[in-house]
C-alpha cells in the first residue's frame, strides 16, 4: 500500500536518466491511520481465520448439533469446535504453530463428528439452498484464511521514489470525437430489439448487438488513430487500390441484395 | 482531412446503419435478411479500417 504523496521528497526538475537515477531514494512511508481494517490486519493468522470459522460453525454446525433428535455427542463436539477456535486465537501469541493446528484440526474434526452424529441435518429437506451456499462460502473463507494468512505490515515501511514518469505520447486533438462517436453508435445499437418475447431470440439479439457495437467502437478508434500514422511515399496509390477493392465488394453486396429482393 | 479518411468515416457510419437494420431483422426472426445486413456491415467496417490504414508505415 502506498500512502499519499505529500510526505514524499520533491522530484528534481530535470528528469534525464542520469538525474533520475540520482533522484531515486527510499523514504519512509507515512504511518497509516488507525482503522478497524488496519487493526484486523495486525491480528495473527489464527485470529483472522477464526472470523469466517465462527461464521461457518454458526451456519452449518450449530444448527445440526441442536436440531431435533440430535444426540448429546453432537452438542459436545460442537461446543468443543467453538472452544478450539476461540482458544486457539487466545493462545496464538504464545504458541502460534500449535494454535494454528488446534484451530484448523479442532474445528474440522469436531464438525465432522457433529455431521456424522446427525447425518440427516445437512439433507436437502433440512438445509435450504441459500444457507448451504453461505455455509460453503464460510468454510472456503476459513480454509483460505488458514492456508494463506494476510501478511503483517512492516514496522517501518519503505517506498521507492524515483523521477516522475513521462507519457510516451499525448492524445491528439479530435481523437476523442472519433471514440465518442463510436461509443454513441455502439450504444445506439443496444437500443434495438428489446421487444422480443422469445428468450432465446432475445438473447441472440443482445449478443449480436453487443458484438457489433464493440466492432463499431474498435473500427472508429482505428480510423481515428490512423490519421496520425506516418505513411509511405506511395500511400496515395495504395489507398486508391484498397478503396477500389472495397468499392467493388460494396457494389457486389448491393447487387446480391437487389437480386435477393427481386426474387423474393 | 484527406478524402479517404472521409470515406472511411462514412463507411463506419454505413456499417452502423447496416448493423442496426440487421439487428432489427434478427429481432423479427427474419434471419436471411438479418444475415445479409450483418455481412454488409462487417464488409463495410473492415473496408473502412483497411482504407484508413493502407499505406501506413510499419
């Protein structure tokens, strides 16, 4: 993360390569403000993973353990899983490796015991789809947080400061007109065919208008940018030849269309 | 602006109109007409880019 630039040293006015190298330096980054998110980042990996672990436990384990007809073993195992999560987060500072093992294996094993003791608790008649999906997300987040914990912030973060970057080229005048006109044309094409009632046909029309809209936008950009390109000495002759070729194709398309309508 | 650039712009405008007619025909389930106008639009669009870029160095 990079802080605001007002604490950085000012770059030198001359940005030639040699002076750029001279200007390169590392300066301390401004201290980040105290936020709940920053505080969460300072927590250990076990404490971080305990948050989605608690969520997964609450959505998928505790309803099964306290469902109708669940044996006492399921309730004890569920409580043991909760205790392993909270306890591991509490002792993480003293024994981080053991705390991590207790958190992952403790919750995983006790949850398995609960599900084995109450096999019907996660069936489709007892667990609706929304809760099942949120439970899966909770377990996935717990696994991710346990396997790849967030990195701790360094005590004294450093930022590499060099000369300001220069753009290799600037946007020429008129380019925005081409791109804007292409975007308007692409948008206008999206207004066609909204009254189609058949879903498959409506989807086909939407996909087609989207594809041709993108093609129009790309072609308008190409035509706009081609104005600035350097051309060969024989460019005029080449352009005439290309124009005649495409004019012939256009006439051919018109003739085919006219023939089609005449025979229809 | 060069005359060929104007032609390229007009071809892009024509291609857009052809695409609009083709999409309208597609919505009416008139598939042959839709295919015709969409092909005309594609040919016109490709021609516009070819004319605009012909003779460019590199």
